[in-house]
C-alpha cells in the first residue's frame, strides 16, 4: 500500500487554515458582543509580565466612570505595550463587570490577519490536494519552460 503523502500534507494544511479562520471569526464574535459597551478613557498605570524572558507585557489600565474607578489587566499583551501614563480607550460593560483595552490594531491583528492568513493557507492546501501523484515535470529544450505532463 502506497501512502499519498501530498494528500496527507494537504489535509493538514487545510486543517491549519480552517483553525486560523475559526479563531479569527471567534475573536470577531467576542467583539460583536461588546457593541453595547461604553467607551471611556483609561490610563496605563503598570504592566504585568516579564520582558527579560521574551514574554509579552500586559498593560494594567485604570479608568473612571460615574460608578467609580476600576483597574484591570488587558488580555492583549505586546512586546511594545503602551507606556505607563499613556491614555488608551477602554470598552466596558455599563455595570463595569467586564472591560477590555479597545484598539483597532487588536481587532485587525486577531481578526483580519487570522482570517486572511487562514484563507491563504487554505488555498495552498486545496492546490496541493488537487495535485495528482503521477504528474511529472518535463522541460522543453528550446524554450526551457516547464510543461506538466500527466503520468499514466
């Protein structure tokens, strides 16, 4: 029994592309649920994490509303986070039970980039899947252009 490694690799690549797309869509759904949230100005007061080990730093953000003050650690970390003292946008539930650092770059990075890269990887997987194992490449001497000839 001969194993068609190209098909196995193609299905693995298709699976990876699908995972990227699902991750991007799931991230966008979490932001869509926040549509009714309020936007406030917050200030970075500290960071959590350790840059020495190559880890990302997560900004600690404090914001104020008529219900009071609250600080939280953002789920979005970076190797170059906002500096202490920087003013940032905070999206928060009206009851202040949930909040997150709101920035367009977070949505672009985790949603658009994930979906776009997933589509590219998925396309590569489908191209590999349609490869026929018997295909051979021949080169014509006069033009030196590869010509694919189907093997029988």
